[in-house]
C-alpha cells in the first residue's frame, strides 16, 4: 500500500486512513500506548506544562515522537494528510 500511494502521488497517511477499513480491524491500529502518548502531548501543549523537568531529562525517543505526532496532527487539521 505504501508503494502504491507513493507511485500515485497520494499522501501515505491519508491513503492508510481511508483504506484501512477494507483490510483490517481498526482496533489493531489504535495501540493504547500511542493514544496515551498523544493525549499526554496534547495536554502538555494546552496547559503549557512540560512533560519532563528539562531537556537533559527528556528522552530522545520522546522528542522524536513529539515532532512526528505534532506534524501528523498539523497536516491532518490542514487537510494535507
């Protein structure tokens, strides 16, 4: 599906979102740990409270996930996904 989306010029996230119901149970895609992470990031942004004490204590994995989630949400809200 990834290759088909890329070849035909579709956004991969959009293609997966629109077609996933045809080939899988959506509950398999919605892992609770990622839902919790998304909620935590949104809460942190809305309340302007950091999730970690400082940058030294913030795991690199969390920073990567933050930017990925932020970009995906932004693109989805702008209709680009």
